[in-house]
C-alpha cells in the first residue's frame, strides 16, 4: 500500500510553503469530475495557458480539459474513434487523447499521484528536499512540472538518446537534468544513477515511476473513470467492450485495466512492447526507438494477474507511420484512400508510443476477430509536438517522402498489420512474467521475497491500493484547509 503515515513537523513546513505560494491541491475526485472544481478556480483558469507555470494548472490534470492551448474550461473526455479506412479492421478502436494535459502528455497525472501523497502527509518537505524523477521521458517532464507548481525543487533523470524536445523543455523546469547512457530500454542505468544519488545525497526523495503505486493508482482511478465515461458516451445498444490495449512502459497506464475489469469482468487487458526488446514475450532484451516505454524488466507495479495478452510492435512500423501521418505526401495519400480529411489533419495527435498503442489495438482486434460492434480502447499518450526533431532526422536519413512511400507504409503497417508476435496468456504464462520481477526488484532494488509473493497470492494486495483513493482525497482536503486557501 501507499504509505500515508504523517510526519507532523515536515507537514507544518509544507503547509506554510503552500500558504505562502497560494497553492491549492486538487483531489482525485476533481480530476475525475471537473464539475467539483470550485467556480473561483474555473474563472481564473480562463486566463491561464495550458502549459503555464501556475499552480492552478494542477486542476487541469484531467482527461476532460477543453482541447485548446489557452484559457480553456472543462468538457468531456477527449477521445477519437478511428475508422476502418485507417485501421483495416471493422472493430471500433477508440483512443483517449493525452495532448490536452499540461506538458502535452498524460504522465503529468502519474507524477501527481506519486508526489502529492508525500506532500499532504509531510513525508516530502519542499523546504529542503528535492524530488528526483527517474524516467524514459514524459514522467520526468510531468514530475518537474508538478514540482514547479507545488514549489518543490526537482532533478530529472532520463536516457541521453531521448528526443531533443524533452531535454530542451526540462532545461527550463528541472533544477538539474541527468542524462544516463543508452536509449529507451536502458532502464537499469537509470536505477544505477538513483542508487548513486542515494549514497551521496541526503536531500533527495526518489519517485521511481516503475515501483511507485501512486502511478498505478492515478491511472486505475482517473484514467479508468475516463474510459468508463467514454464507453457511456460511445456504446450503442448492440456494442460490447472487449478490452484495453497499452504499451506497458512503467505499467502505470495499464492500471486502468484493473478498473475496467471490475466493470467488465470478461474484458481483456493487453500489454504491448517493442519487438526489438521483447521482455514480456520472450524474456528478451535490446534497444528500440519507441520513446516512452522503457523495458528490459517488468515494472513492480504491473499487475500480471490481470494481463491477458502480450503484443510486440516493430519500431520500424512506428517510425514509418510517423512519416505517413505527418508528411504532406502521406496525408494526401490517406485522404485518397478514404480516410476522412478531418481525421488526417489531426494525426499529429499521435506521438511515437501512441502509434505503437494504435498498432497494438489493431493486432488485438485481428487476434480476436472483432466486428463492428466490438469496442477496443487505447491511449494516445502524447503528440508529435514532442518529436519534431525525430521527423527531421527521418527526413535527413531517408530523403523526401513520396506517394510510393506512403502507399507502402499504409498497406504494410496498417492494412497489412497481422497477428504475429502475439501471445495469449494462461495462468502459468502470467506467472512466468511475474517471476521476472524477482531479478530486478528483489535481487537489485531492495524489494522483499514476501512482497513479490504477496503480489501474486494475496487476493487483497492490489485492491488495498485501490481503496486508498478516498483516504488520499481526505488528506488533500485537510491539507487545503490547513493552508486556509480551501475554496468550496
């Protein structure tokens, strides 16, 4: 469970800091339902940009922001349904859109779920401690952003081969940026840096997205409820929800699958990864280019008992579709093939891992031979706003993108998407993947044998985390009342 014990002395200093900086912290309930946000806050947000450094933007950590960059209010969940002219399958593939979070990525919510419980209990003292955010990209961006809004200092850690845009953005937010060796899948090097910091500094608290249950809980509760709301809007009388498909990364987002299985017990949860690093599929390893889904290990917070399918996606497919979706020749070809122009003009809403999620959803639909009344959910975690440099690199490496290139990529990677590199998991398959946690977390990262066993055998292990939402919200409300800034 998430430790919610109180440190009174540090809590008093944290309350004073929040009072001085006029910081009000939103609750999980308000992130699920912005109608609960005080009218005074909504009025002030009308003058604030989505990415502005203003603590009121904490209230925009929700799937329900108005999709505008400046002064927007709240509406329904942002999502897009993909037509079969793009996916090549009759199933209804519905994608929640992450671009309209502050920082342009939904990981800002996961970082909130990790930091705020420590603040409102006094376990993290912003007057002298620094928040360390180890990540493969968007999580450390979200952590640095939240830290700034919550008057905390931060240190970001990410692999040196991540996109230029991430490093340029972090330079303006994190107090320190540490680039570790390697690419997306070099997570061990990030962990090594964390151990080095622990050994040499006393003023840090490390928020490791791969083992912080606040990451899992935020997606279980907030993303899970967002998906429920999408289905309430989108499902017709003859439709059936079949499952959610997500690249695992830190295994935070896939926590929403726990919530969805509670609502739809026969639905599936599919975990996707890069074919070049097939850890779940083959106990494999390697480097890849799908930014945002670090691997070579199984995250501590991944509930394997609720994972039904493993899918691997070739990173070449993702990089090719980056060009198809964003180059003029690619977009023109898609329109010629009958993809609605209104959708084509919005394909920059998909970042690289969003494309991987979409391809994984197509594989899922093909594997289960889903029809026009079957619904599959996935998430577009971020947008091409964070990968412009990658598109320029592809152009420099391969030259002009032509209509012939577009035709090849469309038919090979979309219409030609097959069910290779898919494994449906039985009990012992799930257990095999769960057991991989031992080598990272028990042998290397200080977890215990008893807890890894409890994750598998204790029927209340995961639900005990889920039940902490109301307790955390109560602590947030108490914190706001202590500052004297609570508005109702």
